[in-house]
C-alpha cells in the first residue's frame, strides 16, 4: 500500500484504501482533521453542511444527476422546502449531492452517525460501486464495518490497525482501550460460547436470519 501522508507525533499513516478510523480522544481527532485540511483532502462535516458552506463553494457549480433520486430514495424530499427538512435529512441530501458530483477521496468527519441505517447503506453502496475512496472518522463502533481497513486511535496514537475483521478479533485489547464491539459481532461471539452459533456474524439481519432458520 502507498502511503499518502503521515502525522509524525501520532505515528499515524493514511493509505490509499478506504478505511475507518475510530477514536476515543477529541484532541487526536482534531489533529488528524487539521492534517487532512492542510493536505487538501475534501472533508464532509455536519457543521459545514448545515451552515451552507458546501452550497456556496461546490454545489452551485455542479448539476445533480436526477437519475439518482430513486437510487438514494429521495423522492419523499422533493416537495419539501429546505428549511422544513430535519437536521438528518439535510445532512443526508447534501452528502448525497457531494459524493455524486465531486471526484475526490472523501473524509467523513463523524457525519454518518447522524444518518439512519438505510441512508448509511445507500451512501456506502454508491461509493463502493463507483470505486470512490473514503476515510470514515467515527466515534461509533457500529460503523467500523463500512470499510475493510480499520485504524484504532488513542491519545498515544495508533493502538492497532489492519483488516477490520482481524482487528475485531483483538477483543481484549479493544475493550482495554475503551472500545466496545459492534453489536451483532459481540452478540454472535457470546452465542458461539454457548454453542448456539458456529461462526461470528457482522450483520444483524444475517444473525437474526440464522437464528430463525
């Protein structure tokens, strides 16, 4: 993998693969965001979306492909005024417009946590179908499965990184660092211990389907 850049004091490197970064220290996250900005990465941030920054700097120069309205299930918003949309709806719509009109490596700054599961799924599906690279910085452990590469950060820098499923196997280390496991994966491990399952699951729907089959 080719290194994109490094934050020296955190011994932190970003590679050219779609990744999830999970953190438990705001100071560390702010250092990363600062370096992303200095290296001209495109950062999607909830405050910028709500303030209208992206509309003035980017969106007015692009035309949204209306064929994507059914893809992202946007029909229900078409007759609403922007001011009448909820916080979540505005973040979702603007994020959809950004990822579908700009060619970039996207940095999601704890923004997907505002969206529901269906919205997250459609955004991730679109990015992967179009081979668009992204880095998802999140404090929500449920989002670690969006990418195949996971970086776990603490105030001392990188605690562990690698293939997401391999990192999740380091359960004791993750919990020692203050991180929980994704719900479906954690529950399936407990069920394995009781000989109810024979393998871990990373998706709630697949887990439930197996239990009921």
